[in-house]
């Protein structure tokens, strides 16, 4: 409140057993504040001695009004002069005179405190303002009425360093003795403020009285210059610290968004880049393209050559991809063997396909390190979007799905996202759940197809083929669930189940007097996992089966892509007596020069040659060459997919001695498989 405005400090004198003695009676003094005609919260008259005690030093510097000694002497005389026991009338008159004198003295004191230059404040022990003079209101640039009841710590300006001028911890640390210090303010011009405070011990609640004194004029020019230099040094230190912290924050942010192996942006960095691209798309239009690149067979490279070679290859792949990109394209590594390209410079699928082919060509170049030669390859899924409201995760998900589609897309290994992929994914998810359930509940069975001597159609062997579901109602065809089982690694537990079941059936056949062998298909993933030979031989021993009665069928891709890994497992099996058949020969590398180097005993010619060799002269020539070459190399040969009598006769004429196909029997459960037509 403005103490020079119409403000009245009113008092009342009432009987009070705790008051001061006056003429043998105890009286208490009450005080209230009237502002603009409205009375505000009466309190104890003890505020008066507080004002006098706390402000003595300030009052001595008053430019107008009576000095503190005159004011104190008046109150001392007024409150301590003796009186005879009064009568009723005299007591009333004395009370009236006392009230008048008190009001007059309070007004003089208020006027004196309002004219001094020091800012004075009385607060409760918690710091809420109970009273202040006009100088304090000018210091905080507020009007006095609005200051009452607020915390003094929230009202004070900040010092030149931007720190609070005063805080509760400082006041609390001063204890019963209070405290004093000087601070510098930036307020138009440089000002120095001396701050002093003391608690009022005579009050039970220990209010505080504060004095803020402008001591700028008392400081010499040299002191001010030294203070300014100190402030400037502290400012520079603060700026240097902030700069160092900012550099550290940027370095940490870079580390968080950077792949530690390749130095490329990681998944977090990619998300930031895509969000920025979507914002640009919302403002300017255009299309965003994501190319999701996944190295093929990277796990095998790690397994064969070690993780250090794998990391070196990732670094090299990152360099090759970066060199193949255009200005503005962003390359990231999500983790593992996955790289993602973000570009806004593609307008249609032909541009995206051209970029993907360029990336594939760059990656597929032979790479040599530490006497190892590796020819990497990559599958790329592409999604193109003109929707600025699409989410970052949805964009990446679509490109990821297209990449998995690309892995089954022939030699090109490039695929675009389209809505049908989502349907296919949902179907695969459903089929995977069925596979997992079939494995858990053993709702699978083996069907057996006979392998015969073409001359007399005698059954010489059986091939165990996996079927999913019940015998009467299979869930899916092998062409549907086998690739999925291999991609999800479910083929490993499924393959172990097939081996154990087929060996048990073989034991039953042999115990019934049959001389047939049992052929069991092994996936490339099973051959890559060490321990296949140990498991196979232990199961044969447990089932009472001689390993020489068994056959392992493998595809040529695993033997040619990973000859060392495959050869070590197959060599041990062959040493134990297990025969190895090369399945689907002619559909993969089709290099006959490999036949002399592979650890195999028999080749099985793929059904694609058998189906139309009678009508396709070239296929007939190739088929005849296969039969002649296998005989020259001392290898057996089995023709797959024989379905007609004419095919049977044609193969016999070429010198083929063994075959397999619907003409001799379809894959069926064991109880019916031995019934081979004559």
C-alpha cells in the first residue's frame, strides 16, 4: 500500500490480563489498518515496538519528521508514567487521551518511515509481507496493497547474474543473528544494494524485519569497476559452461542417433529424418520413398568368418550404398544387416526401381578381406507415399514387408509394397500360429512316397514327407508352410521331430522284413546349425536303426553357398554309413562340374525335366547327359515326378534305373505306402 495515501493505523485499548500495566490495570493494545475507508485485519499493538526496534537504524537517516529518540521518548513517557487508581470518569478520560496520543504518535511514525530512502519490510517467519514502506514498493515496482500477504522472495528483483536477490536458505542460515550482504542490480544503471535482516526476538512467532539500502553512492569508482569486472568474468564463465554443456549435449545426441559400427544414423536418427520429410511434404507436397535394404545370408557370414569380418562388411556396404545415392538422400542403419534409404526425389516406381537396381549392383561387387572372398547380395523393399499424415512406423513397416516379399522374388530381389502384401502377411501370421500349434500338439504326420527300380518297379526306398494337420484334412501344402518354417526357424524343431518319427517307422519296416531305405529331407538351416550329425546318429541308435539304412536329402544351394559348413556335417554322416542325395538337381546352379566335388552319393533330377522331356528335345539332351555323367562319376540317379507310362519307358530307354512319382505311388501314411502297383 502507498503509505502516503489515506491510511489510518487505528488502535483500541481493552482490558487484557496479558497487557501492560497502566495505573494498576492491565490493558492490551489492538491495531487495525484502514485503507480507503475499509478496515483491514486487526493485529496486536506489539507491531509498534517491532517497528521501532527494527527501524531505529533506518529512522536515524530520515530526512523529515522527528528522530527516533524523540518518538521513543514520547512512547516511553506515555506508556510508563504512573497513575493513581482512577475513578470511573477519570479512567474513561485517560483512555480517550491515551488513544488520541497513540494515534498521533503512530501517524508521526508512519510519516517518518514513509519518507526515508531505505526500503523496509516486516514479514512473518515464513517470509509473507505484513508491512512495508513506500521505498520498498518503489524497489519492487508494485503498489503497497498488492504486496501484503505475498512472499518477499517472489517480489524482489534479481541480481545482475539473474540469480534471486534473496532466498529462504540465506535467511534461515542467519539464525537469531540475522544477516547482511551487498549485491549488484542491473536496473537501468548499475546499482549496489545492501541487504540486512534480523528476527524480532520479543515476538513468539519471530517475525523478520528487512532493510534494503542503496549503497551505490558509497562505493568508489574503483570498487564499481572491480565489481563490474567480476560480474563480466562470471558471465563469461557461465557462457563458457553453457557452451560446453551444449557441445556435450550435441555430442550425446549424435551418439544416441548414430550407429557405432558404420557411423550412419540409427533407427532414432531415421525417425527424426522421416518426421522432417513429412513436415516438408505437408508444406510443399511431393512424395516420400523408403527403400528397406536387407543383406542376404549375413548370419552365415558372421558364423563362418566371425563378427569382426561381419562388422567390416557392414562398414563396406554402408560406403557402397552412400556412394550410390544422390544429393539429399539419407542412408541409415537400423541394426543387424538392415539399411534404409529415405528420399524425396522419386516420383514414380520406375525411378525407385532404377535406384534400387543401382544399389543392388553396388553391393553385389566381390569383397575380399583377410584371404576371404565374399560376394554379398541384398533384398530391397520399397514403399512410396504421398500422404503427409502417415506415421513414421507405418512407412517403415510397409517397406519392411515389401523387403520380405523381395526375398522370394527371384534373382532381382526387389519388391514394391502393395495392399495385397498385408493380406499375405496376415495369412502368414495365421499359418505361423498353426505351425506353432501343430508343433506343440504334434498335429503333424509323415507321408511316405516309394522310390522304385524302374525295371521291375520294386520298392527300394521311402521318402518321408511332412504334412500339416490331420490326415483327412491337411492345413496347408508343403509349398506354403515349409518356406515359412524356414524363415521363422520353426524348421529346426520340426526337422528334429521328422527325423525321430521317420527313424521309428524305418525300424518298424525293417522288423517286418522289409529292405527299404528311408530318405529324410534336411533344410539348409538345419545343416547350418552345428550338431545335426550328432542328433541324427543318436536318434538312429535310440531307434535301433543302422545308419546305412538311411538317406539324407539336401538341396544344392547349401552345398555350393556354404561348402565348408555343409561338408563337415555330411562327411561325418557318410562316414557312419548315411547316404546323401542331392535333391532337385538342375533347378539351382546346374553346374555339373560341382558334382565331382560335392559329398553326395546320388542326384535326384527335378520333375521339371521329367514332365516334358518327351516333347522338348533340349531337355531330353540335358537329361540324357545327366544320366550318362552320373554313371561316369559313380553316382546314382533318381528321376522325380514320373507320372505316365510313356515317361517311364523313355527314362528306361535313356538308361535311368530308379525313379519316383505318382505312377508308382502318392505320398501316403505308412500303412498304405507299401502297396506299390505292379
